C-alpha cells in the first residue's frame, strides 16, 4: 500500500500542484512589498501602473472593504497594507499583467512614500511603556495566566530547585512549494486554486471580501507541496482573488523565495523562563513559568499558539503546584503563525531540559525521574480539565526504558557524545470552542464507487491513503470500489481545518459514524432491486452477493445499484471531543510520545551532529504504516533543524535570511536514520482508538536532541539552535578546550 | 562572432583570446557561470560572456613524470571528484570536493572558476600545496597568492599541483550544516619533511598562507587569523589547525 | 539568440534571451512542469535536470548554454527510473512530492554512474543527494530504499 497517492506521478513530474497547469491567457501576478518594517504610508499612487499597456489590474488596500480584516481570535490583518506597514515584505499593492516583464514594469511605476516609524524589534521592548505601538490596542497581543496550588510555598519544601531560561528560534516552514496559486473568474464568481488547510473557511473569507455569496467561490485547497502549518494561515489568496476578480481574467501569482522568507508565517520565538523544584525523593513539587513570545506584526494564530504552549508546559508530569504566565507581544519581525508543534514544541523543549537539569541535580537517572513524576492515567489534564484518560503514558515510559542501548562512541580527543531523552504530551485538535466537530459524506457515486467526501486536504501526509485504508477496513470492498475525494469546498460538508494533527482522527470518526446508516441505505436499495430480504445479502468486493450461493461475481454490482437507485448519500456530522473551562483554553484529547536522541559534539569547531534518533509515538495502531513512519521521520528532521541549524534572524526589522543560502534546513547528510517504535496500546475504551501523527514526533524529538546536547556538554542549551560559538564558550568555561 | 549577443562561444583558445583582446573590459571569461551569475541582476551581465567551458584544455587530469598533476581549468568539479587519478594521488582533494556546493552545482562549476571567483573553498587547499596557475597570456605559471586585482583578465588554462611525495595534507571546512553549505571557516595544511604550509580563510576574507618549519615549535602564527571577522571563527580555525597538526605530530612520533 | 537542443529526445529550436534561465525555458516555454522553481539560486535541487547525462540545476543554467545539449527532465526518464520508483514506493520515501522530480533525476544519474556491482556507500549517497532538499520526509526511507537497491 502506498504511503501517499500519486507517488509515481509526483516523481515523474506529471502530478499537478495548484499553481501549475494554468489556463491559456492567464495573467502574471506580482506583488509590491514594503522595504520597511514599520512606516506610515504617506502616498500610494498606482495610476501610472494602471495605464500601462498590458496591465489588467492593480490593487491596493483601497480595493478591499475598509472593515475587512483577517485573523482567528483577533482580526487585525488587512490583505494589503492599509495606512501603515508593519513588517518588511508586507504586500502593499499587486498587479496582474500579460507578462512577467510588464508586471515588473508596472510595479516600478507605482509611486509610494513611506514615512518610517520606530521599529519594535524585541518583544521585551515592545511591552515597555514608551514603545511605538503597532496596533491601536497596544503591543500586548494576548496573555495567559494560570495557577494551581501555592507554588511559592511548595518551593520552600523542595530539596532541589533549578531555573533555566530557553530562547527558541524563528523557524520558517520553508515548504519546497512556494505560496501561490491560480484564480479563475467567471461572470458571477471565482475558482481559487491555492493551498489551504480549510477550504470552507477560505471560501467564506474570500466571499466576504469580494461581497459574493459563498456559493460563487469555489476553493480548491489541495494537493499541497508541503505546508507544516505554513499554509494554514491565509497567505496570498485574498490578493490573488482580488486581482482575478478585478482583471476578469485568470491570474497566477506565486511568491519568490525571497518574498516568502519575509512574508510566510513562522514559528514564534519564545523566551521561556522556568523554575522547578522537587523533594528529596525526586517528586516534582512546583513550577513557575514566565513566557514571552515574539508574535510579529499580526495576531494570526499567535494567541492559540501561546495558549497551547502554556497548556503543554508541564509536559507529561504531575506538578503539585504551578504558576504560569505567558505574554504575546507584537513586534515588527515578520508574522508568527501556525507551524507543526504549535507553541508546544517551544515549551516542551524548555521543560524537558529543565527536568533533566533537576534530575541531575537530585542525582536521579533522567528516565527514573520521569517515571516518578508521570501524570497518572486518570489524572485531570494539565490545567485541571477533564481529559480522555492517558493510561498509555506509563507504556511509553516502559518502551523508552526498554530501547536497546546504543553502542558507545569510541572516546576521542576530538568528539564528545551524549544521549538525551524526552517524554511529552500535546493536545490534539483545537482547544475547547473548536472548530472541533466535523462533517463529511459517504456516498455511492453513479460510477459505483463508495466515496468518502470531505474538505480535509492532502499535503503529503498521506491523508488519502489513510482514508482508503479506513474505507477498506470498514467495508468489505475491493480497492477499485472505493474513492476518497478531498481538498475542496466542493465536498458537501465542511470537515474543518486539516491541522492540529486532527485529519486522521476526523476521517476515522466520520467514517465510523457514517458506516451503519450508509450501509443500511445500500442494503435497502440492493434488497429492493434483487427482491430478496436484506439479511440474505452480503456486501463484498464489487457489490452485493446472495449469502447462500458462493460465487466470485456479485449478484448486483455497485454500479448497477447506483444506476437503479441513483446516488446514495449519507451526510455525517460528528461533535467535537472537547471541554471548556472558564478562563483558559483547554484540550481534551492528548497524544503522548517519547524520544531518544544521540549527538556528537566537535570540540574543535563546536559543531553538533545528531547521530541517532528514536521516536516512540503513542498513537494507537498506525492505519497507514508507511505514511505514519513518514510523519515521524519528517518531524524528526524538522526538530533537528529547530535544535541545530534553523533560525530566521531579524535585525531592526530587517529579514536576514532571504533564501536557502542563508537559511539552512537539514540535508540528507544532517539527518541520521530515524527509528520509529510505535506504542500501539491505547486504553480499550478510548473513544477514538488512535491519535494523530502530524506533530507529536516533532514535540518529542526536539527536547530529546536538546537534552542530548546538555548531556554531552554538562550544560543545557540556553538558545536554540545550538550555536557552535556557545558550545566553544561552554567548553572554555569548563576548561575543556582542546 | 555575433556582436548582438552578450554571450559568445569561441571556437578555440586562440579565438577566445582574440575575442577578449578585442572586447577588453567589455568582455569576460566565464566557465560554468555559477559564480559569475551571482553578481548579475535580472538584466544579465554587463560584460559579454566569453564561455570557455567547451574549449579543449587537455584532459581533466594529467600526471607528469615528475609526479606533479596538471588539472584542466575548465574541468567541472564533480568530474574531478570522481576522477580516479585524483582519488589516487590526492584523495584529500577528492573528498573535500564533496563539501563544495552540491552535485548538480559541481557538474556545472569549474575548478578555474572556483579558484578565481574570489571566495572559493578550493583556494585554501591549493594554496598550501603551492599549486601554480598557468594562464594563456604569458604562459607563465603563477602562485595563487600572486594573482591580484582583476583575477580573470587572462585566460586560465591549467592548474599544476606539484608532486606531493611524502607530504601530508589536510583540509577542513566549517559550514552551517553537515553538507552543502557556504563556508564559515576553511583551513588547510601541507606538512613536508622540514616545513609546513598552513592556510586559512575566515568567512569572506582573503586566504592567508603561512609557511614555517616542521616539526613546529611554538604557537601558530597570529597572521593566520587576521581579518575582519568574529573571534569565534578565529578560535575554530585555530583549533582545527592545532588539532590536525597535533595528530600529524603524533604520527611522526609513532 | 536561437538555440537548439534535444528535450527528452525531441529536437527543439527556440528563440531565447541568452540569459534566461533553463527553468523558465523548460517550465514555461516547453511545458515541463516537472522542473520546479523553489529557490532559483541553486540551493534546493527542485529544478534538477540531466544535461548531457549529468545532473544540473536548471535555475543556474542560462539559455545560451543549453544550445547543443541533450536535456532530460523527470518527465522524460521513462523506464530508466522504474526500479528506483518501485523502491521509493515500497519504502514510502516521498510525501508532498515537490522535491521528487529533482530527486529522481539525481538518483538516476547516481545509480547509472555507479558501475555494476559497485556497492553504494552511505557517505557517497549523502554527498550526492545533499543538494536535493526535502522538507517532508526526513530522508530515512529514501536512504533505506536506495542503499538496498544498490546492494
Ligand atoms: C548553489 C551554489 C553553491 C556554491 N557552493 C560553493 C561552495 O560550497 N564552495 C565554494 O568554494 N564555492 C561555492 N559556490 C561558488 C562557485 O560557483 C564555485 O566556486 C564555482 O567553482 C565557480 O566555477 P564556475 O565555472 O561556475 O565559474 P564562473 O562563474 O564561470 O566564473 C567565476 C569567475 O572566474 C572567472 N573565470 C572562470 N574560469 C576562468 C578561466 N578559465 N580563465 C579566466 N577566468 C575565469 C570568471 O571570469 C569569473 O570572474 C557555489 C555557487 C552556487 C551557485
Ligand atoms: S530552484 Fe534550482 S536549485 Fe532551487
Ligand atoms: S516530499 Fe515534500 S519536499 Fe520532499
């Protein structure tokens, strides 16, 4: 069974992504972006550009309804800068023209004047009294406060207390496919082909911007050439739609890498200050956390990222008391957004580092220390909420301890080696309030295929092959009898976003919920046509068989059934698995994962190499094993980048890494073989039976790698990615310079 | 020659030289153009490109009786990496080529281009082995260090690596990741019976070459670590040289 | 200027600006959408093609240099790639697939170069593939697929 559909076409290059295969006569779209990070737009005159021959549309904020803003919890972002620019690379205007050369010429004809404003380049400065304000509401975008018990008192009872502060990188999703798409207008509406995780959400957003009824906007959101959360945020779709709607011609707009590096939403840099303590027996008593997040210029998913990060900051451990504070500050450093791991990656890495430091201080083996403190199977969730019980936590700890020992590196003058562990959990799906519910359709289509229709999207994670496997396991049908329709707003039902690791879970639950009512309809239809009672029939490969007579050809093929009975459709709606809690956003369904990493550190250069990585995800039995493994190994490589090579620096609002000659994602030579050891056991009465695989590998791998560095050096990293400079500094302080 | 195009492919070496002579500063030699195009805007180059990649400069690698090795200036780097004469004579060079760019880029980029574009990693290695560059114009062979200012006004034809006999060479690059990275530091050394040549390139600074006696007594020459760059890179270069030299010294003892 | 070259075996003759990039000639003029542009500066491998049998970055190749060459894109590999595709499929080595055509070109070039019976070393595989970035897969399944294929 394939891990992903279309593999051969992808390799041979005949597979079509959404920005490819443009219709005849498609115009070239191009963006004018801000060279400055923070400025008032004093003048913007596009008349000369508009009158250039071959130009069919020039759009600016003036072409967007003046109250139209984008965001999730907070609506603060215009699709084209309005009155002010807030980050370098923010789109100011866009053109659609016959050719690239004309489009470029038109951009050059746009006259604009920007009056610089003071640049807010660090989140700490952003929250200062006198800081320049990015938005009228001030620079505190959102905050998070939670406490349980009396941490201050419990620290008094601690035998060991440590504190540790970790700063995490601005990691860029950097999918190989750039943000872009094609938009094709009709007299009454548009078809928008551009990557999105939520076709229905994108549709209603674009429709409202253009003042069109939803049904006049068709959104095709997948296949996607890589996203990792980066294309979950609305990217250039509104600008593309505006151009096509204005020009009344198809338009293709694709960012260049240098534009993408400034424009794409990135992983938020967190500064996480932790203090934790345990008693003599190693039991964790208290945690205080102060977290400051660089949100960039617009809210995007920032508030949700902060909430998720804060919810996960206790990892999989039971602290007696906690006192948590998190703040999300607006700055002029690009825009932070959704990225696989979603805030939890940052806080989990910090807490797992802190736990190791404390374990070492208490002279307790780090694995034993984790066991002592593991949350109980039926404990409430980290913020006191009701959660689906997690008896698998102890199984994960067992599996981690049972990993075969690595062969020790031969000791050398030059290299130090270290091994690190992590055991984490993260909420799946969205926090209470959702969107957590979903809808889908099971249909027998006129061509005789049992089809699962949803608006979930395929981005290489193997959703389609997973759905096919679920269909095959649910219905006794052959490969040719089933079909999976994904990725667009054509689906009869909105399945919600394909994100937060929820895609597989949603597909499985939808099909499970729809199976009986759908089968019932099929049996009724078949019985009527064959004139036999329903219980004399059996659904098998190709169609319906009369139970008594063994035969290899169905008595009624699925296509004959469809031909006589018409399309048979069951619409399915499932509720979200969620709880709400006053004051904080909480998850109900959690996924656990452990990891072990090995590193080798070069004492001469300070360079760190990851030499091995084991991942132990507790996601139940993988439905599509190859796709599942792929999710884990891919996550491992991104964790490696987060820890060792990736960072987008800003200097005074200026983007420093504009392409892959200065932003370094791991190559094949950087990534060791990643071993995946699924912990398939979940509680027998688990209401879902599986967990999503999208993010959890990343969340465990990164802290394991960071801990491996800490163990090799006897010093926990304070900044990620680990810089060779820091490594050499540590060695020098320890007197271990070569 | 078609004068409307800013690109010409000379028929042979003489042709190339005469085109260059007639164009003077308005023409430049180019080979793979992988480095040259870094400097072009969207409009293309300001000078006419005289593409010498297809000219016959002799075999990629040629072993002279003296034991020295003659390398064709327009040989693509990947072909050199896979050349059995190089893996036999100078395996350090073959291995190091694996860290210069990527395979596809090495299929396009030439040795001459790497040595002349101004920041090539191979310059460091070729400095310590005292390679000589032979240009078409004067026929003389020059050391790398002697080529200054406008490096590419004359046509580079071949590179001669003198017989290394018993010398031991090392070269190492620190990048931003394990492979396919711009260099932060490159160091190289060539240890002969009585002398040692060491070279360092820190970030984008010029290569510094120092020669001293072997076995070494005393610290590394500070001159190696000059250049406008951060202290960390100097430490790395220092550590790498010291480390490699110590290993070689140990071998000598054994 | 006019250039002629063969593309996947078919002769081509085109009027081009000498400094246009092969990426735009191939993708836009010749309809070879397998030639992806992702970085446009030779740093990702998504545009890898074969030029006279050797892998090359189309984004670093100017149109003038295509004159007289034999160009093969992933779309033109045909049966040469069958065994590799099988192995990649069995191992689940490809996800979103955006890197895939470039990767396939590099793999075909590598495996056709290695003389019969020569075992491909892990280090050599990594050296040769370091220029093909894949953001999805973590390379583990890829490495396994190819090392097994060559042994
Ligand atoms: C993606 C990418 C990655 C890279 N990675 C590295 C790396 O890791 N390490 C590294 O060292 N470099 C790297 N480079 C830089 C560079 O492209 C190479 O060093 C390459 O070897 C240059 O060779 P070329 O034939 O393309 O030179 P060209 O670009 O053709 O020429 C470069 C210069 O040399 C002159 N020149 C070339 N040949 C001759 C000749 N025969 N006679 C006279 N003048 C001549 C030209 O006039 C020009 O000034 C990289 C470049 C790219 C695009
Ligand atoms: S597009 Fe050519 S290497 Fe990236
Ligand atoms: S499979 Fe997505 S980049 Fe390689």
